[in-house]
C-alpha cells in the first residue's frame, strides 16, 4: 500500500505548528518567588507583543521582592493584585503599557488598585463616587438661604442657616448660621 500523495499546502497545514521557542526556565531560590514569576510570565505571555515577557516577569518579581524584602502576606497580596490585573482580558491597556515599556516594573509595583484597574472599571468607580457624593449632599443638614443675618466678618447678608434642639425641650432652639461669601460660621 503506497502513501496517498498530498499537495504541499495540505502537508504544511497538517504539519504541527512550530511553537515559539521558550527560553530555558529560570530558577529562583524560593518556591513562592518561582511560582509568582511563572504566573506573571503566563499573564504577560497572552499578549501578541514581541516583548521578552520572561525577562519582564523576572524584573517585576524582583521589584516586588525588593519592595517587601521577603515573601510576606503583603508581597503575596501585591502579586495577586498585579497578576489579576495583568491577566484580565478587559485590562489590555495595562498589559500593553507594561510590555511596551511605558510602565516600568518599579512603577507597576507601586501603582494603587485604582491605577491598575481597567478603563471600564475606573469609569464605573467614578460614576459611583459621583452618585455617593450627590447622595451625601442631599442627605445632609437642611439649610435655608436668607438675608436676615449679617456676617460679622465680611459684612454681607448672604447666609444659610439651620436650627437644632441642642438643650432641653423647654429651652429655645440653637440657630447655626454660615456666610456663603466667606464661610464664616456662628451660632446663637
């Protein structure tokens, strides 16, 4: 039985794809550091960049170790934070910034969770902060605006005020006044 002749295109398609040649594995003296390095390299590898992600992962791990001095809980927490943000499919900008050299390993290790977050998450946080701020202002003390009071400091009659019962019920209420011009406050 003779083999079935194939065309060169079919033979090329049937041949196993040549994998990108990986450098020899780098061994660190600590198992925790070794695992962190390998996982960072894995997170950086998923990009189509030509950057040497093994060298970059090694630099990031070395910077984390330099920052914390040992593999303590803070080191591990920072590693998890970096790994999850670099691996996140929606955080492509961060990964490319690191791979292209726009974000150095030193800077990456010092970034806060807000700085590491994807653009989408940053926008959600900003919208939530604005909503909370509006709610805090709306839920604040009810104040009335009046020209009935005159500021002792700037002599203007642009004030807001509110009243609270600060003493016993048979005493009059305390009036708190604030000048809208100079923010001077007083009560009577």
